[in-house]
């Protein structure tokens, strides 16, 4: 059916012909003022002098320049400065009280160490006890990262040693996630609210705990930590079948790190100290009996890469042939002859003495 000439616009959008349907007006895009467009352009170019002058010119006209405005991609001026790694501009924006929001997480994601350090110093100066930090005050609609992602977790995901050290030196910590069968109020509420988000937050936590840099910086006994974490990940991969692949990958990362620690040993003595380490006993010294407690623990936790490492196998071989100097350098025929000479038949050992 055609539209009559002279019909009003309201006739075309009327809902009377379709009962139960309502026309929803699409929200209009946020329109930037001329001052805001220039402001973001100067920031994008990294023109610190122009940004400073622009902020000075518009300081008494907030209706024409919102310093917390965002570009069409949703980036604030601080986020743009972080992407461009412009420290002078970032410092200028913070001095002019531009809200950082979750910029610290963006700086960590960009692995921008100087920016992370500057934002941490800003947080220390401005944060009031009992109030949320800037990245915690973001709403779900405006936040780039989920609530369970903290600066330490994000830095551990990137395995960035310098940023992790900055955070740990300032007292950041990462507690162990609750057991998968935990029935506390927090876990029950989280599961009922969003079971997928609850499982993903656990994976994010274990992904951070599996970071080699975090283990090296925070653990007094990295080898034991990796073994125990590997065992926990093995248990989880059997309980959360939906995320089995993710837990297997994390376990392989941890096992690889444990084996790579052996590459740091330069002498047999260093390797022996590592493999004979007992947290409850004295430090192993040359000439003492090899207890190999760490090697036994590796076998207990099925650390095949650790046990099969060339350094470990070389040490075990030298211990095994300790009473036969030069045995391993002999030919196979000579080794067989030496083995026959070294072998004492049982009947000789138990022969009755002759009088």
C-alpha cells in the first residue's frame, strides 16, 4: 500500500498499525565541541606545548572543553598518551586533574613501565583510605577490564618482570583462589550471579600465579611452588572439564619454568645444592650424602621435564658411577670387562670359611 502525498512524518512512524510494537529512538553519538576536537588532536600528535596552552585557554570554559572527553574509539586523553608512550604529556594531564580511570591497567597492558610508575605515584598521593582506587571505581559499562583483573594479575598475565616488581614493592599481593568446591557465601553469590564469570576469574587468577616472573619474585622456594601449583592445576583440569585445555596449558608453562631453573646452574656443586635442598634442614655441603629431596618431589608431582633434564641426568650418572672413575670414557668392551670384574657372585659372598 502506497503512502498518500501530503502525509505527515508522524504518519510514517506511527505504531497504531502494529499494536504492541514501539519505535525506539536510537541514541545519538556524543558530539565533540570544537575545543574538545582540537584538544584530542593535540594529544594524539603529542604536542605538549599546544595541549598546555589549550588547557589554559579553556580553564574557565568547562562547557566547551571537558578534559575527560573521549574520541570516537572511546579513548581518553590519558589513554592516548599511554599508547604513544608520551611521559611528559601524561604528567601534564595528571597535573591538570584529568581522571585516570583505568589508565593504570592500560599502561600495564601496553607494558609501558615509566607510565605505570608515574600512575602508581599519582595513586599513592591522591588515594584516600577506605575509598576504591581509580581502576576499581569504573562501572561495568565503561570499564575495559573485568572486576577481577587487578594491576598485579594483569602484569602477571604479561609476565613483565619490571612492572611486577614495582607492584610487589608497593605491597600488592595475590591470594590463592578459593577451592573449586568452596561453599562460602562469596563463592555461592558469585556463582549464582554469573557462573561463567566465576570460572573465568579463577582461570585469570591461576594464569597470574603461573607467571614465571611472579613466582621468581614472590616465592622463597620457586621449585616447590611450581611443583605444588602444577599438582593443583592437574587436579583442576580433571574437575573443570570445560576449561581443561586452559589448565593443561598453564600446567605446561609451570613445568617448563621448573625445568628452566635447572639451566641456571653452572657447576655440579650448585646443582647438588638445588636438588638436595631441604627447607627444614641445613644447607647441603660437598662430600655429604645426596638425599636428592627435590628430585624425589619432582617424581611425586610427575615433573617429567625436570627429572629428564640433561643436568639432572648427568649428575645422577656421576653419582651412579662414582666408585668407577673413568668408566664412562671407556669403550663398550672395556665397560663390559669392568662390570664383570666388579661383579661378585652371591655364592662367593656366602661361602663358608675353610679351616
